[in-house]
């Protein structure tokens, strides 16, 4: 059943990958689109579908569209070659004492803190098994519509963490979570596995209010697959294959009952990277295949990238490259991240976006890292590696609150004068040990040399970068960077943003301005913040 679901996911890519702002907001229309945002536009595939001979009937729609794709978008017989190979996490260890190692240890501590029985509480309830202990709240609350997706994140995070550390306690804990989920799936005996009932998918297919059930399923499937590929747990693969068979039948039934167009309309929602995990599964099982809300579409694009890698469909390489160029040229902050209120807005109008604090959703950051990494693997172009480095440092490392396990920032405010945390927790993500003169160590080489000559040039210096806004009146809004690190500034007693009426004071002339008119270099007006005052830093510009 994997081919059917893969093909349906491929249809989704073609229909939505280039639409940058799509979401479905539920109101009294019960899920019908009435939110003022652009949605799916007619495509050449829709035109082809209109030519379906009536005598063939609606049941032929699936094969009719498959025929069109085979005529117009056939890929090579083999996947493209000569991609950069990724180093195995099992072979890489972080330098103890580095900020990356400290961030890893903070995350490890959080993963070890989580309790397996509390994580799986709703899965057991859904499967009709006795629950143990008290359930978690928040995302995993028993009445939450996307309960279970955090468990999928846990499975992925723990698999990656174990591969990076080989921590025995973590392996024991994550294996127990997989064992419990396996018990739940076998108890229901259909292949279905989720923390909520199957009726959520009935509501979804009816275009009624159901909050992204396939988004949650993707997280669970990806987590189980990561447990197999990174931690070697064979149960993970068996469970994902069984889930795929179940949901393939769901998609097939929907198409036969209604139409492919109805399937597309239902999928015009935050589905996560379901197509991505399907292509990953294909590379493992070798089954045959037949060929704008930010965090809705970036995962879809990642699946499109995987399609290019697996079946050689160059259309999807072009889509990925075009997408990155559009987002990175007009919609990214100095951190390398993107989105405001989880959406893209007018290009090169980021000043309007930093007037509110809901910038740079971390979900989008995580997925955008995958996009740039894949593009670098394909092309070897350094611009993609530079973007990955900048976004990792500022958008991931910068979202940890010191060394507090599990305390992360969901949105990263980008406006002048805004604080990442009103609690005054230590910031993270800035370059460590920066003496006056801005020196820094980024590489250590240890080797016995003969007559060889090695010349290395790694320029890293202070610089400014204008916000992506092409209106002349905002040209003075600049970010200050040290290499790839976005710097924060000390307020020196200026009014901080601690109430909504002061949220845009940073854009008020004279409030957060730096006078650099008489400076001969950037070093004349930028000095390191003393370590004793690091708790007082505020983001100074976007």
C-alpha cells in the first residue's frame, strides 16, 4: 500500500509546494475556506482532470491523473548521484565545554527527565489499555486535538540524541516507549496508532473541524522510523509499515468515495512532512512507486526534495531551489529564520513583522534547516551551508534559555528592544569568550607536518546587515553580527519592553538608535558586553 500513499503525497506536492501562505482556519463554516488568505489555485493538473471522459466515471480519476504525471513529469530510472554524504551521528562527538556540547547536555537532561508512562498515557487510553500514573498537560493533554505529536518528537529527538551520545539510560527509556506503542498498536490490530480516535480522520475528510491529524501521524511515523534507522530498533520499522498500510486504505477509500479533488481539498491543511517519511520508507523497503502557512509548506517541500533524491524528478529540485531563493531573499530575519504568526507576509516588508513578537516559529526553523542542508548536499554551494550555520546558531542554540532543560522559546522576537525572556534567564547562542578585538577560535588542527604548506582563511569579523525591507525610511534598521552570530545589545537603562503599549518603542526615533555617523569602523561603537551584565541583554535589532 506504500505506492498509493506516496503517489497521493506527490500530488499534494505539485499542487501546493509553491503557494507560500496557505492555512485553514476553522470558524462557523466548519472548515471551508473563508479566512481571506490565498489557497490552492487551479493548475495544469486540474485542467487535465477536467478532460476525464465521463464514461470512465469518478473511480478512474486516480489512474487518469497518474497517466498525466507519467506523460509530463517522468523522472530518471535512478536517483541523482554525487550528493554529499552525511557523516553518521554515531561517529561525531561534540567538544566538551563548547556551547554546542552544553546545549546537547541540556537537551539530554530533558529527555531523561520525561516519564514514559506519562508520555504514552493517551495512547494507552485510546487503545483500551489501563493507564499508568498521571498524564502530561500542554500538547499531550487528553483533550488536545494534536495529542501524540509530542511523543513523535520525543522518539525522533531521543533517537538522534542516543546516536550522538550512546547514553544507556536514554536508550532504555526510549526503547520502553516504543514497546508500549507496539503494544497499543497490536491491541487495536488494524495498523492504526494515535493518541486520539479514528473519528478525527472522519471529521478531517468531511472538511469539519479537526486540527491537523495527519501532522500528528507524520510525527509519530517519523519518530518510529528514526528509532529504526538511528537506534536499530526493528519494531519501529514494522510499526511504520503497518501504519502506512492503514492510512493508504484511508486515502484510497476517500478517493473512491468522493474524488481526488476532494482528497486535495482535505489535504490543504498542515500535514507535516508525511510525503518525506513515505520516501524515506521507500528507500528502506524498496516498494515500487508511481510517481501558506509556513510549517504547512516547508515540510511538504522537504518531501518534494526527497522525491527528487529517490526517483530523480528534477521538477522538485527546481521547486526546492526556487523556494529557498524566494524565502531567503525576501522573508528571512538576520537569524536566518522566517515567519510571523506562523505565516509569510509581504516580501521585503519585515519592519511590519517585527512590530509584533510572534516571529520565527521554531517549528519552521527546524524544517528550514532541512531544506538548506539538502540543497547543500546536492549542490555543494557554500551559501546553503552558510545559511544552515547561521540558523543553527541563532535559531536553535539561541532558543534555549540557558541550561534549563526543556525550557525553549517557541517564537523568537526580532524587534529592537524586545527580550527573548521577561524572566531574565541567561541568554544562549552568542559567541563565547569574546575579548576586546573580537578574536575567536573556530578550528583546531593537530597534525605532524613535513614540507607541506597549509593556508587557511576563516574571516570572522563584526559587520552590520540591513533588515529585508526595501522602503528607504527603514534603511537604518540594522542587525549587528559577529561572523554568523547575531548579537544582542545592552540597554544601558533605556526603557525595556515589558508591556504591550511599549512593544514598538524600539522603532521610535531616539529610543534605541546608535549614532555611528562619526565612526571610522564598527569597532568604534561596538564593544563586548561584560560577562557580569550578560543577564541584562536585549535583542537590539532585527
